[in-house]
């Protein structure tokens, strides 16, 4: 590191006083736990082994319920895929099935959103999907426009009252030079305009 770089770093650090409430971090290469609980409007697939009539896709209604064959109305709002599968298996066990094997796969979480701002084709609010990455989100928003500073893309997220900014060099990610960044519900993706 040159002397000039050290001085510049010291100036930048000194400029971040106690009023600064954000931290810039590099993208993590390990997956981060994400809230995958179901909410109103979310859809998920249920598979009951050996019971094709019970397998299908279900959508959580406005009261947080689904209407499931042989069971009836079942409240699933706030449950994740594993807890929903266990609840369904327990209820089916109380009915006619002896040892039901149930799996649940969350398809779409419309109750959870991400926000994409700046130099993309269609900025706005989008539905979060499980395992969504920043590259996938940019694609959903119509891709970058001609003014985008692709490698300066950032993701702002709030956790436990702390705001964090994650750098996402999307151009480098696309070329395999950097790891992709997994998103979480509520993330705000900002794509600035490049400086000519």
C-alpha cells in the first residue's frame, strides 16, 4: 500500500463519524440463513409420497390458511417448509393415512419483497423467491440499462436495527471473477449511474 493510499484510507475512516449507521462489507461466500416462513399470497408445492391426489400447489389465503384435501382448512402463516410438512403429515396421520411422507417446496414468496432502484430496465418492487441471487434480481428487473455502473451495485439490508451495505460487483460476478450474492427478503438493490 502506497503512502498516498494510506493517507486516503485514513481520511475516509476519519470521515465516518458516529452518525454513520452503515457498514460496507464484501459479499460472503457462505450461505446466510433467510426467513423462509410462509405468508399471505405465498405458494408452495406439497408432495405426499404415493398419494398423487393429495400432491399439488397451494396458495396461502388472506387469513393465512390453505384448504387441503382430507384435512380442510389449515393455518400455515408463519410456518416454514419443514414445519408445514410436519403439520400436514400429523393431520393426515389422524385421518386415513397410516404413515404419510410429506415434503413441501416453497415456490414463490409474494409476502416477501425486494426493491431494485437505479439504472435497470424496470426499477421497482419484486417478489422474493427462495435462493434468489443479485444476478437473478437484476434480470427480473429487465437487466442493466446503458448508464449502469454494474460493478458499483450495492445491496442495503437492515438486521436487528443495523443497516448494512453489501457490495455486489455484478459485472465481475457474470464473468466468474467474484462470487454471486444471495438476497434476503427486504433487500434494496441500488444500481448507480456510471461516471463517464
